[in-house]
């Protein structure tokens, strides 16, 4: 443990509830220093007086003028400014006793930065205090763009988490255990994260941990002349693990002037994250060795520069992920077993289902994987040189299934003498994302909000349905159905969408024009609404290529996509029941 770790620093902006400030917005910060030295610290007002000096780096978040314009206050201390450093100085004006476990809470007023979004730390040097006092300590501060009306929210489209709850096994001195964290970023929206046609914005994710040697820190940011000793956070390396759309990582340079390490994750394709099989990106943070005590710490992720389209920006957002640090298990064997996602979507009835399984183990020489699905053969992986702590994964290609069902996986572990150690289980639910009509023709399915929608127009040939003039058009736009045929021919478990269902679908986008652009064939959502027009009761077709008309379950009303207005909405005018229009069916989750 380093001395700097003995007084951890927590910075909170009461206006945001976290360790962040907004660009150009004046804020007040509460800075809490906690005595974790194991004993009382003496503070003297004389011979010489004790001081707390707060440093800012002009090359990072603040200019020298911005930093020295702040006002630092702490009961029992007198503030002053050292403009040359630049630094804020608090000098004790009375003798005090700072008990072990107690806090000093100072206030910084007038905090403002006009720098680009990023993350850095405030360094505090205590001088003239008695006890096991560090030379310096620091706390995390994040700068982000302020929220603006009309911006989109990243929390509406992204889910960010750590596999296996972010578990880290702490080490004893002389017995280091090298941990790996698996960070997953998932697009949960029905459309790609970026929905524009040309590149826009400069998206990136800045990642930081809590540094120090206390239970609330992952590891100290110790830098011994450009070398990170064992257990230093500088040794952690980020790498893309599963990158369907292409992201890159920039690891911190210990030889640079940065006071603490920051990792940068950058999307290298315009869509950032798509849908379906392209909705996830996974990164590994490896070479993590933590000698800090058992407890909880955090990973901070600043998402900045993200755009929804050429004109709509996402508000910057800071995701905070919990990392539990625990003692290693007392016995050998498997300690964690999971998949990148517990849900596997099957969109094509003829395509295999990719499932990625991961596990963590202690001193294991062999594992054997068994599955409840008879089409998944057993798998055996051997480790000739077992490690005290190790990670592995297996990518499976599971044959298609006929219906949605769970697959139960059991992973067994053995020692070098073939002795059984233990077994863990994990269940992956295979969600069949297609539906078939009575002829066996299949239609892909997508989840929008809490509703599954067909992603192609229905094309079942039945009484009350009509083909277009050519087979090519029928293949492209499905068949047209009158009211009775549309109601009578839904696949089992499916139904016509009501007006509220269509409206909920359109409301996933900020306007009817945005919904039109995303939902029509060629839009980013994958809904692929066709502009197939309608047929009247004389058999005359109108609106082909200019309007898409779809039945609702309401008496009868339609949802319409119009190239004339460029909108998608529930129509006020309703066709006669013997008119024929396009049909999609839904199933609620």
C-alpha cells in the first residue's frame, strides 16, 4: 500500500450527484478527505502551521486563471492563493485532531472550465501534519458538455455493464493474482446508435478507476520514474474483445505527463453500434492486480462527442460501474461462468446461433462443457500449466432451433490427476426472432419497446388477399389484405397491432418525420416498411411507391407512411373494410 492511498479523496458536485462538472457552467464541489491511516493525524496552527495545497494542471481541465479564481473553504483553515503554481492553499488556524476514519470536507466554489470534455484529478499535498501522512493524494473529476434541450439521451440507447458483476480477486503481497474485467457496451434501441448518412461528431469513451490503496480504490497510480511497479494501475491494458463494428483502444502512456492513467475507447465506424448481432462491443481490461483491502470501488466511463444524426447530439454521460473486490476462494475450481448475454436472438431459421461462454478458474487443469441441447456436442479444454487465476472462453455455433427455448450449460472442472473439483451452470435463452405462416414461409422479427414486430409484410396467400400485378412486386411488398382476411390469418400467438401499438412504435423517435426515415425500407431501424399503396373495392391499385398503408386492429384504421409529407403516423381517414392494404402482425413481450 502506498502512503497516498491512506487519505482517499472523493469529489462530488451536488448539482449532478457525481464527480463531474459541465463545460462553461460554474459549479460548487464538495471534496472529502478521509483519514484511513490507522491512527489520528495531528494538525497544528503554529511552528509551522499545517497546510493543504490543492494543485491544478493548466494543461488539463483548467487554465491557471480558472484554477486560482476558485475559492476553497474549510472550517478551521484559512484560504490563500499561490498563483505561480497554480495552487489553492489552506492553512490551519487552530490546533486540531483528525481521528482515524473521520472526514475533512472542504468546499470549492467558482469551479468552471472551458476545456474540451475529459477526465483528470485534483491533487492535494498535506504538509506539516503529524502521523502516517502521505506526500500527496488525488481525486477524480470529470468534465462533460452540459445537457441541452433537444439533445438525445445515451441512457435511452446504451446499456453498460461488467460481466460477472465486475468481480476482482484481491492479492496478498508476494502472491499476485492477475484479474481481467470484461466491459460490455450494448445498444438497446431499435435503431443504430448513429442514424445519420454522413460522419458527424467525435465520439469517444474515457475510462478511469479509483486510485489508491484503500478498500474504496482498485489500485494505486504509482509511477516510479516511468515504470509502474507490480500492482500499479498504470499496468492495466484495455483491448477490444468482441468488436463487430470496429472500435479501437488507447492505453495510457506512463511516460507522459498525465498524473493518473486514463483509457480511451473510440468507435472506428460511423454507426458506432447497430442492432441484432451488431448491437454489442466488449473490451477486456487485463493485468489488474489489486493489493487493496476487500471492498467496493468504481469504474468511471465518460461518453462524449456522440451524435444521433448529423444535427442531433447525445448529451454527454458518465456511467459509474461497481467493482466488488473479494478474497480469492479457499479451494480450487471454477469461480464464475457466464455468457456475453443470457439472450441469444435467432433471426434466420437456417442460420446457426452464435453463443460465447466465459469462465474464471483457480488452479484448474481441465474443463468439460455439457449442454442440454443434443445438437451441442461436449467440449473439453485442457490447461497443461494451470494458473492460480485464469480466464478462458469458448465460442459455440448452435444449430437452429424450431422454437424459443433455454439451453442449459454445465461446466465441470478437474485437477491434473483427473480429480473432479466443481461445476457451474449457466442458462442461455434462445429467442426465435422469426415467425412462419401456414405455408412455412418465415418472416424476421424485431423487438421495438416491449413489442415484437414482423420486419416484412405478410405474404400468405388466402381468401381476401391479393397479389400485385407481378411476382416481383409481391415478393417485395407482400400481399394486400382486406379487413376480414387481415383479422383472420394472424400466425398463432400473433395479432394485428392496435392504434396504441403503432403510436408507441412511432413515438420511439422524436418526430413523425424521424419515424418515417427510420421505419421505411432502407431506414436504420430494420423495420423496412414498404410503400405498397392500397387496392380499392374495384381492384384498382393506388399509391405504389408513394404510400405504405397498414391495418390496425381498430374498426378499421390504418397506419400510413407517406413520401409526400415524409411522415409516419396513424391515419385519420380510414379505408373501407373491403379495401386491401399491407399487413404486419405483433406479439407483446
